[in-house]
C-alpha cells in the first residue's frame, strides 16, 4: 500500500474569472475647456469674466448660496453682496449710462440753433461729408454685427432649448440614477465573491495553496522520497511473500516474526498518511479553519463594499431621486418653460433686428426724400435767390406796364405759386424730419432699455456657466469636497481610514491616468491580505508538521529492523536475505528523513510564502478588474453633459452680451451722428 496523494494531484486549477466589467467608456475626453478661443467678443468676454468672477469668487458664492445657516434668502439685502450680482449691476449701469449720455447729446444738438456763417460754408461742407461717411461706416458695421448677433441669439436659443430637454429627459435624474444602480450592482457582484464560502476567491486560494503545499511536501517533508522508499518496501514485501510461500521449510516462529514486521510496516504507512490528511482535508472540505482565516480577510473588503453600497443608496440615489418620478420636472412643465424661453429669445431677436432696421430705414427714407426734392428743384430750375429777384422785377414791371397785364397775369401767378410751394416744402421738411428723428430715437431708447435687460441676463448666464465649468475642470478638489459635504451624509469614513474626498480625488486621478481605480483604493489592503495569507500557510504547515512529529513518535523503525534481522537469521535463505537487506535500506532512508523533519523549523521559507502571496494577490486584482469598471465615474455621461453645457451652450452664449453691447453702441452712435448731421443741415 502506497501513500495516497491523489487529493493533490487531481485538485482543479485556479478558476477562471468571469468578465463582468465594461471598460468601453474608459476613454479620454476629446477636448478641454477653453472659452476664450472664439471670436473677439468671446476673448474679451472671457477676460472680463475671469477678472470679475475668479475661482475664489466661485467658491465663496457656492458656499454662501448653499449654506443652510446663511441669511441670504431670508434677508433680501444680502443678495447684492454675492459676488456676481455687483458685476451684473455695474455692467447694466454702464450700458444704460452710455445710452443716456448719447441720448443727452442728441437732445442737446437737436435743440440748438446754428447761426449761419457764410464764411464757414466750406468747413461745414467737409464736416457734413465726414459725418456722412461715418454714418455709412457705422451702419454697415452695425448691419454686419446685427446678422452675427442674430445668428448667435438664434443658436443660443436652440442650445438652451436642447440643454433643458436633454438634461431633464435623459441626464438628470434618469442616466445618473441608472449609472449608479449599475455601479451598485457591480459592487454587489464583487461583494458576493467576498462572502460566499464557495466563491472563486476561496476556491482560487485553495488551488494556489494546494499547489504550493505540493511543492512544500516535496521540498520540506521529502514526501516523494518517502513515497519512493515505501513503494520499494512494498514491492520487496510482495516478492518476499512469494519466496516465503515457496519455502515450506520456514519455521512457524520465523513466519510469525515476518508477519509482525509486515504489521509494523502497515502501521507506519498509516502513521505517515495522517499528516497528509490535513492538506487533503483542506483541499476537499469547505469552511475549514484555514478558510476562516481568508474569510476574515475578505470580510474587511466586504465591510468596505457595504459602506459604498450604503452610501450610494442613502446619500446619492435617495438625493437624486427622492420619489418615484423618473423626471426632475414633468414633460408639460418642461415644455412650458422651453416655450417661455423660446418666446423671450424670439422677442430679443426681433428687437435686435429692429434696433438696426429702424435707423437704416429712416436713413433710406431721408435719402429718397432728398432725391425727390432735388428732382423738384431741377424741374423748377430756380433757386430761392432767383425767385426773390424775379418777384421784385415782376412787381416793378407790373407798375410800369399795365397794358401787358392781361397777357402776363397767368405766368406771374404761376411763378408765385411755385415760389410759395417751394418755401412750404422747405418749412414742412424742416419740421417733419426733426419730429421723425425724435420719434425714432425715442422708440430706440425704449428698445435699448429692454435689450440692456436681456443682455444683462445673458451676461449673468455667461458668467454662471463659465464659473461652473472652470470649477469642474480646474478646481476639482474644492468641487469634490463641496459636493460630498452637501450629499455625503454620515458615511464619509472608508476603508483603512480613508475619507470620501480623498477616495473620489484618487479615483479622478486614476481615470485621467487610465489606471484601474481599485489599485490605489485597496493599496493599503494588500499588507493586511498578505498577513492573512501568511497566517493561512503557516497555520496549515503547522498542522502538517505537528502530525509528522506525532507520526514520527508512533513509528519505530529500529524495531522493524530487529524483526527483519531475526527473520533473516531464522530462515537463513540467501534470496530472503537479499530482499530483507533492500527493505532495511529503505527503512533507514525513511528514518533519516523523519529525523531531518523533526529537527527542522516549523515555519515555511519566506521566499515561498511571498511567491504564493503574489500569485494570490494577482488573482484578486484580476477579480477586481474583471468585476468592476476601470473607472467608476460615468465618463460618457460626464463628457455628454460637459459637451452639452460647457461647450455647446457655453460656446453659444460666451461673449453674446458683449456683441449685443457693441451693436447697441454702434446703432446709438450712428443715430447720434446722423441726427447731428441732419440738424446742422436744417439749421
């Protein structure tokens, strides 16, 4: 009978790890946030906003607005103290002041009466030409700016509408909730590996340790040498049985001695099998003492994972979706808001068009009126001085020559009527044009005031979006700390004393570096796991060693050799002597091995332990990486939201308020210059 080692030879290999993770979203963001890369208005707007609303101002504003102890909402006087509000007030005040100053200049010039200075006609003519060229240039630029601003306003309206629709119907809370549920399910799967007594982690540890102890039995306990010697003994005993059966001359006493030697050999075989039963018991049974050691190590991960699951349940999902409503706001309410915003954008677009078309249309009207008056003057072919001279000559001729009265009466009456019509036309135009000018400017001032309010809203929106996007991209430590403080609840202490802020920041860095987030998250856990694996191996080895020592005490090889010598002397048969000598040699070999085991240290070589620990740690890493996504952040959702808000919406609104300001300034300045020119000509 040989020692049974089939439990080691046939034990299954390390189980395969099922791939449950999905790392298709672990990609790099296609673009960074840089709002000042567009046109001139966007560059200037970004510079102004960065100076007016810095990162520190964003921090202060967020802390003030979301501070539960703040008196902001109960005391209205505190609202203007928030950093963006003074900036918005200053902006609108500057625009209104500029428009009112231009309006005041226009009114002053429209009320002044210029005296005729014949000696300065040439200078006035040059001034009029300069004013005409300046008006044409201003309104050409204003027309181009109007087309550009109208395009951007229409684009921003579409971006706002799309953002509201996608955020409410797709992003928040639907996609965010679904992603956290998905992450929670992945963590649940990993948790099952830690608490299930027959999980792949337990089975893998058994496979690795069985393979390791197979090597330990060969190198430390020389089990293969013992097995070879026992096999040789068994073979020789079988040969002796045949020889003894052939010799009938062997005495009963010699046979009895031989049987005692064989019985002692069988007892020795059973004693040597006992230590091996420890490793076979560990390999074949579940929930052994050795498994409990690993379970204690995995329970640390289990507790850590349960904290994360509890945090997702109570602090994230409960905050994101406090009710069963799958949308943040109803479809009807969302469409109502989008309708209001679309109507406001349409009104603003109409005002932008009218604020330029009104003065341009008025200019065209005056040009046409001027051309018509020039045609009338050319048809009469008379100037006011000619008419006055003709009137005097007609009066003189009428007094001196009455006989031609009837003949020339009709022509003199006709010339007088033409004279009066020309003077009436001049007087009418000198009255109508200023009235139309004042009416047009009054309408435009009203439009300007409405546009100032709209542009102030766009300025506030641009300032808010840039501040938020700069915080998300460039001030992530503060943002993480701020969000976790607001929704983090009480579950802020994670594994090995790490807090949630540090954990989230480490995850963000790992995602940026395309490194699996669990490598750093459980980095401090490896030393704990190493200690437990070391205890498992030395604990199992201690049991095997103690059983070997116990078996060695039960084995009496010298007594076996004495019995064999007695058997040789009793039989005195050369073939029996040869076989017995071979058996005695194998017994001596086993005795030497057992003596070496008994004096050896009960601990394992550290190099062997370390290699086993590294192999198991590698498997644990593979389980983590195959079960959990490389980056637990919803990258596709983050990039989608970032593109939608910071790039598309932010890009369409960035600098729009400044473009509107340029348009209003060009239109008001052009109208003032045009009005001054008209009043100079009329005066």
